[in-house]
C-alpha cells in the first residue's frame, strides 16, 4: 500500500511499496561462497529466447508493460535542454494516442527519465506533476574514477536538484583486486549520500572479468544498501547480456531469501529490440516471479528500445510496419 504523504514522483520507488533495504554487515563468508558455473549459465541463457513465445494481443500487452519499465535515457555529450524536454515529452506520451485508442488502452508513461546531473533541473521541470521520477547518473559517470568526496558531493547536488533516483558507478578496481571491504564501504557511503533518493548500483559487468565477480559484487552492493543493481553504464564495450542477468537476478533471489528484502534489477545498454525486451521479461518472470515485473523493482536502461516497441505496436494495430520516423524520439 502506498505511504500517506508521498509525492507522486515517489510512486515508482521501491521504498514506497516495499520496506527499503537497510543493508547489513559485510558477510565475507557469503560473498566468497558465491560461484558461477559459466558453461551452465551460458547454456541456460542460450535457451531463453526460444522458451517463451507470446503472440498477438498477449505480445502487445507485454510490450506495453515493457514501456512502463523503461528508464528513458539520454547521456550524450551534446545533450541540450531542448533535447531533454523532448525526451520528457516522449516519457509522458510514449505511444501515439491513436495506437493506444485502437488497443483500448488508457494513458501510460515510462518508468523514469535518466539524464546527466546538469540536466536534472530541466527534466524535473518538464515532468512536474506527471509522477515520473528523474534519475541522475552521478559519481563520475561512467568511469567512476574521480575522488570519493567529489562523487559523494555530486550525489548530494543531484538530490538537491530534484533527482529521486541516483545511478552510481562502483570502482571496478575493488572487484578486480578482491577488495570487498573497500567496495562495501564505498557503496555504503554513496547510499547514505542519496538520503531518501533510491540508489542503483552500476556494476559495469563487462569490465569485471568473470561471472563470479559479478555475483560477488552484486551481493556486496546489496549488503551495503543498494536499492537496485544495474548491469552497465551503456558506455562499456559489453553491456547487458542474458548470462550476466541470470547471475545478478539469482543473487537478488538469494538476498531476498536470506534477508526478506527485495532489490530491483536494471539491465542497461544493448537492449534495443522489442523481442529482446520480451526475453528479459520472461527471464524475470521465470526466475523471480510477477512481483519483480513492476517499475519499483525492474527497469530497462534504454532509449532506442521504445522506438522499436512502438513500431511493433503499430504493426499489431494495422498489420503494417511503419518507418521509424513515425515514432520520433528526442
């Protein structure tokens, strides 16, 4: 049940619907016991696209659900206030009204809008009154190599500017050198700096060296109080993959079984096709259940994904594929 007195922009935050993860003491025995059978994980992941198939109205319904789980994102060096306002307009109305009317759907919107810190005030103003939260990438995104005090100060400034979600990046070197205490302390400090804003810990899994490291880093970040764990910044050469996702969501399940706290998951980077979104949704449903298929516990970090989903929805309504320019983004 929603908490009394919460602002509408809190509606998608996990602490509204679930008791917020308070974290726990670093349990190195648990961390070091985490393993990853790479060949088995890869075999399981390879079967996923063919195991679940939804068609016609069912597919349209799943694609509409996917839209509500998107963190609509622009993280380009040439971002402008105008581009961010256009992106926010798309977040408010992600599917053309004629398509929604044809499917008998009421209004829907994306899960959040994700921008650089400098664009937070613009996005907050553009989304005022919509219930759509603004997420800021902070902490020296994407490398996360600036001094820790500066990264913490950047979090504080993003929260002050109105960001309700903070996507932080961990120091990969702590994982690569096995310095789990340092990773825990860093993550805990970032969680504290976020205050009431919820924090997504970006693991940059393509740079962690192994699936075992992904499993261990996931556990450490959750122990330190992360509200979400996220695969990637979108700037690495390898971003979200199904094997990585399988490892991370099983870590989520283990953490829930041990502590009773549900942590969110966000695959980001490289998910640009509607069929890929359906595969990820099926994976979450199979491994974690329906509760995780809500915007307070699952997000896609994407921008071009929305355009392909809208194109598939037009095909569902009209029987014809349209040109991409009919589904303009920012």
